[in-house]
C-alpha cells in the first residue's frame, strides 16, 4: 500500500502536536507551566478525590507486602504528575518512603470519575525488634498539594535498612486504574 503525501503530512503533524505540552513544547518545570496546568484543571487535590486502601499484607518478618491506594476523581479534570509523598508514622518515629528507583513517573490526567493508584511496597519487620518501625499510620500527599490523607496501618511493623534506620519500603508512581 502506498501512502499519499497528504496522509504522511497529517500523520507528521499529529505526531508533532502530541509531542508538545500545553505550554508550547517545553516540558521543563517552571511556574509558567504550573500556571497553565492549573487553569486547565490543575493538580488533583484530596478534597476532590475519593480514597480506597487495599493490601496484600506481608505474613511474617522478612516477607514483602503491598498496600495499594486507589484514588477516584470526584471533581473536575485534574492531573497527577510524579510520585505521592508517603510517610510511615508510629510512636515517636516517622519516615519518608522513597520513590521506587526502578519506576518512571508518568503524567496522568483524570477526568471526573476516573481512577489512578499507587502502591507502597514494604518488608515486614520483626514485632518489637530493634530493626523495625512500629508503624501505626501512613500519610500521603499528592504532587502540587499540601493537604495530607492518613490511614491506619494494620499490616505489621516495617523493617529498617541502612545505618540511618530508614524504612525498607518504596512507593510506585501513579498508574491508571480501571477501564
């Protein structure tokens, strides 16, 4: 099959347009880009998002578990860009959960009713052990928002790693969920 010149030109124009963002092609981070995003629906905020938590808890010390947080947009179209900021808290301790180094964040635009999720992967620690964090609460914020959402952590203590005693856990980027 032979492509006609008009078809090739239309395809090239479509590819060029999809490579540009709303600020005219520069995908760098700047206040101008943030302002443009906010006018077009902006960052998703917790006051317009429903939250559900499901877990595949680690059964015993040394095992890995996953806690998946699903967000449903109940407001106007919004954007999730990057990773959520997650803190694990318990007693007098609190630790930020680092982003999964092997994963690449993607920018997701959620229409009203659309869902996205992220997953906290952790290694269960020994109950009462010196190399465990007695986590009772997980707290997260969405990129571009200072408001936090907390939920009860009932999945056991979290193992620590390294001399600084950081939580042996990571958080995935946002992923499209549902249809």
